[in-house]
C-alpha cells in the first residue's frame, strides 16, 4: 500500500478504517491502553507502520486519560452550572478529562466533511464521546460522529425525536402538571403560563403538562394567559408585566424555568403585587437560587447534577460498546413547595 505524501497527512481515523476497528480502539492502541486484545493491537500497529502514521509529538508523548467533549452554548445560568457540576464530578470519578466547547461554527456546522475534521482533531486528543447540553446538534456533526463511531449523548435536547442521539432529561410533562395542580388545589383558576421557545421540546412538554392539569380540573385554558419566548429573566419580567396589567389578571403563574420565575417575581414587585397573597408563582429546575428569592420560590425539582452524572456514565459505556436500554432516559421530577405559592385571593 503506497504511503501518502506530506500534504495528505494520515489520520488516526484512516488507521482505524483500514484496520477494521473504531477510532476509539485505535486511540487506545496508540496510547498504550491495556483494554485491547493482542491481535487487534498487532493489526492496528501494522496498519500504522504500513501507512507511515506519525502522531504529533506534543499530543502523544505519554498515555493519556480518556476525554469527554461537552458542547454547550450558554454557561451563565444556574441550570447549566448545576448540570456541569454533575458532569465534572462524574468525569473526575471515571478518571476522564473534560473538554468544554461551544457548538462548531461554519463550515463545521454545515459541512459533513468539515464536521468530521472538527471531531477527528478532538478524537486525536483522546475524546471518546460527546455530551451536548440543551442545544441543537447540527446534522453534519451527527453524521460525522456516526462516521467516526463517536457516541453522542444529549441532555435536555431541543429535539427529543432525533433517533441518532441518546437523550437524558426529566419527566417534564409530569413536572408541568404537578406545578399547575398545586395551584389548582390552592383554589386558583386564573393560571397563566410563561414558557421557553416553542422549538424547545422540554418547554413544550412542560406546557402540555400545564394544559393537562387545567383540563383535568375542568378549567378552560385562556389563550390570553399563555406566553412562549425564552428561558430568561427578561422574558419572564416582560410577559409578567403584561399579564399582571390585564383587567382580569391571573392569580397564579406557572413559569417554564426558574429564570422566568425570577422575572415574574421582579415584575410583581415593580407593580406592587404581593406574592403569594395576591399572586402565586412556580418555577422549574429547582436551582439553588430558589432559596435566595424573597419569597422563596416553589419550583419543580429536576435532578440536574444527576442528569450530568448519567450523561457521563452513559457516554463512557457507549464508548466501550455498551448501548443503553433506552434511547430516551428520563429522571423523575418532584415539586419543592416554598413560600411563593399560597391560597388564591378572595374574589
């Protein structure tokens, strides 16, 4: 087999393909890992010699730990920080390095070839799997990951119907329903919804839970009380100002996440509306900041750190050839009742 010229650098993916193994296995051989069979090791080494494969000295001077690539496009929220804490602790326990990256930009997000090169570069740095946090995965990246045998796990993915990705989330529908039922049991009938974007599967699932609770209680949903925009303080504040300025304003607001709920509390404070005497508010995520608000925020608890831990365990198992029992894993939600909810005000 002729060797390539210097302008056509042999990659580890080329070695893996010709040796009939995954890039992960080829990387293990390169790094002297012991969990590779003798025959497989000999075959990979033979192909490396035949192709004239030469790893970069800086990257391969000594055996390294496995690495996990985590892709996210926001870090400022308590939600992301708590999930990342679970990922970090689990990666540390598994003796795996953690690489944080923003989603690939053009052309890697639009070209399968460019996306493959983007992932190959990270595989050569020891990456054995990718975790995507609450973001859409560009199709070229998924196709390239399939080409390279790189497992992908998504936490709270934008699209839960993507069959090529193992997803980890919580019981969003049940959480949305439990928050709404809590307000209904307190006597509220004018209950508004402020959620994230309609393109977000978790937000839509929570909204459907809200609707189901109203339907079960015989309450006709009022479209004027429903808002969808972004998982942000600003969106919650703006929509709450509008809702609370209605002649027949809501007595309860179910927020799609804690950031929105904080915006609702701020809007109520701006308008001089007492919480929970005049307005009850619920959040979703149960981030640490729920204990810091005045009043303390009632919120649906997601096991955020547990989701991060499960993602690490799942992606490393997939890298070792063990597939999860389900493509869509869900952890249970519970309602943490605090001071921001109370009986509906007398009419």
